[in-house]
């Protein structure tokens, strides 16, 4: 079963891993987490300490970032609709002579 760690727990483990007398391997054993996970947490912490570990996979976004995400989603949906319509036009524009009187 996968264990979830809170932001506070992750920060504590990361800060402990940065101390000289602590090794990532010993912390991994102590907190029952893989060493790779601790290295990933450290990487996220170094990129942006204030925004690291927002929780449950939800990004902390400011107003502009939320608007960009909304517009990206809207564009993706519009492209999907366009592709469906292109296929429909292609299907309905094929003539096999069944519906025409000659």
C-alpha cells in the first residue's frame, strides 16, 4: 500500500537530508521511503521551495496560470471538435452513386 506524506513531513525529510551527518539512504530506511523519492523531493524543493509539495497533485496556480490552463483546455476541446467535423465531412462527401439518379 502506498503511503502519503504531508507537506510538512516531506519538508522535514528534505531538510534532514541536507544536513551533513544524515545520508539519504539512512533517512529512506528511517522513514520507510525510497532514496529516489527523497532525491525527487529535494529536486522539487530546490526548484521552488515556497511552491514545493502543494498536495494531492494539485498545482498552486496564480490567476494568470489558471487562465492559461483554462484556455489550453478549451483549445484542446476545440481541436478535438474540429478533427471530428473534418472526419464527418470526409465521410459524408464520399459518393458511391447510391443516392444519385443517373
